C-alpha cells in the first residue's frame, strides 16, 4: 500500500498479463474505487482487501476496456452487487462484446455487465474529499482515460504510459499518433513529480518519462514497431 497525502493505493498484479488492478481510497474514509480488476485470483484478492479494510466500493472504475482490465468485473459485482461500473464512453460496447474487447481472439471469451456510468474527458470525479480530473489518453484503445488527482500528485493512466514505454498501438482502434499526442497534451502537461500508476509494470513519474522515455524523446516511432 502506498500513501500520497491522504490518498491510499494498493496494487494487485495479475499473473497472466502482469496487469495492475488498483484499490484506491482516502485515509479516514470508507468509500473506495476498484480500478481495472483483472483475471482471478487478482480480482479475488482485491475483493478480500476491500472486505478486510472494511471499505465500501463507490465505483468499479475502468481506464479502458480491453480484456485484461475488465476480466474481474463479474467477480467484483458478485461480491458487491450495488457497485456501479464506470467506463469510458467510447468503449461502451467493449464490456459486452468478447470480439471487441479482444478476449475471443485469445480463446478466453470475457464479457462484463454493462456500464452504469459512461465517462468522457474533462469530467471531474470525487472520492471522499479528493477531486480527480478525467483526461483523454486514447490511442492504445479508442477511448482510454486517465484519472488525475492534483491534491495527491497521482495519475492513474491505464495502458497509455508505462515506465520507459507506451501502450501497444497494433490493436483495432489503436493509433500511435493519437496516443503520443494525448500523452504530450494531457500527461506531460502535469507536474514532473506526478506519480504515474500504469496498467502494467512499476510506478514512474511524469518527469522521468519526459526525460527518458524513448517514445517521447523521439527515439522510437510507435507506428513503426
């Protein structure tokens, strides 16, 4: 568990895709977000942590809707039937269509309950007393979103930006140019000391990626991979 001022974040790594699911809450508060729950047993561990910490899920929040980030939705909803699913507006159909969310192609068809709330860039979300800006980071997927809390200095970015890398852009609906453009406009505009929680791999900072990420320094063109 990591602390960022009043914000608390626990990371759970899914073994097959090395995907990061998150449990997010505020010190002294009961409400929490479950972010991008993946395949079992990761999603089961997230549920157990919520229960052990005596938290109340206010939302199942998705950065994007590829299979490895939604595979635990049914498990979470079974444990917490009242939890609403908040998903990117542009990826609404991914939740209920195994072809679109890429799971059918892997022989692991996965579907999710539909979204209860559809999110778009420039919205604002609130968890306890903290405000999060919804940022456009589409490019890896057609509607990818990041969630930035200025008060805590944290950005939850899904598969847009990694430590030393960016999300794949060879999927249907992906665009390297769009992804790089959104990273530059909406993520690199954040303070250098902003902690970045990615959908895979370790945390990083905006400043570190600005200085050394080869996709952002021009050393690698994602569309040529």
